[in-house]
C-alpha cells in the first residue's frame, strides 16, 4: 500500500514573514473542523481545477474573438462592395457655383426692420 502513496512535505519557517503569514492563513481557513492536511489538499485541488477552467475559458474567448473579427471583416468587405457598386448608379446633381456664391453673402442693408421685429425694438429701448 505504501507503494501507491505519494507524500509532499511542507515546512513553514515561522521566522520568515511570508511563510508565517501563509501558515496562519491556512490554519485559520481550515478551522477546527478539518485537519490542516485535508484543507491544503482541497485548496490545491480547487486551485488546479480553477486554473484548468480558466485556460479553457481563455481558449473559448480567443476563438470567439477570431470568429467575430473574421465576420466583421467579411461584412465590412460586403459593405464596401455594395458602396462601390452603388456609386455608379447614383445621379448626383451638381449645384451651379453662381447660386452658391449669391446665397453665401449677407443681405443688403435696409432702412427699416420687418414688422415682426418692431415690438422687439420698443421692448429694448
């Protein structure tokens, strides 16, 4: 039976602050209901299973990113193709430059205000 068992020995140097802190945390977490050895085994098992799950999640995440990027590129290329195909079919009317220049200037000065604004001048003065 001894040939089927493996052992790991942990020694904590209580003069070393990190070792002492780790030992106290383990002892406190184990409490009085579980032996320290049982608690350490369970903690190691949980840590390793979480680490494995995280690696699997990371692989899934990377696969999702690759798929989304490929789909975005594909849809982007379809959009560019549609835009390029539509450019030749759209009739854009060109506005004559003369009318644009005439509208861009300020109106001529007038001697009187429109009737709607007369009340405003009375209110201000």
